C-alpha cells in the first residue's frame, strides 16, 4: 500500500522514463504500466492511487513490484501448439524406448 507521507509519488505517465530500457533499446510502453496496475503480472499488481484525475504510483511501489517479480520463477505460458509438439515428442520417445526394450525388435 502506498504511504502518502513517506513515499515519492510519480504520475503513471512518467513511469516508463524511470525504468531501464529493454534489451532492444526501447522503453516499456505506457500501456504495460496500466496493465500492471489493472491486471498485474505474474500474480502481482503494481500499487497505484488516484488523486483528483491523475493516477500515481510511487518509486517504492515500483521497487516492490520489481522485487516481487524477480523473486518468483518465470514460467512462460505454454501455447496449445507448443504443448502439442511436446506431447508428440514425448510419445515418439516412449515409442522408441518401448521398441528398443522389446525382445523381438533386438
């Protein structure tokens, strides 16, 4: 929770300029910041408050958000096509193992 007395507030629009650039040299898009506030990322949401018509977060909230994301293992979502390739590969290996262990195939 953001503490107005002890934390340094930052308007959401300025957050991308506070973060390091991505490996390709581009900054994090503002829509990603709003997504972190509204839906979160990897089970953790970026803390934000609204004062008047402006939404703020804090430098400390950004730090907490970054630390909580780094502390969790990164699990990439497995797409249906990717999962099907994994299943096919596992079935192929099982078939090879079973054929290799059968006496009539030796």
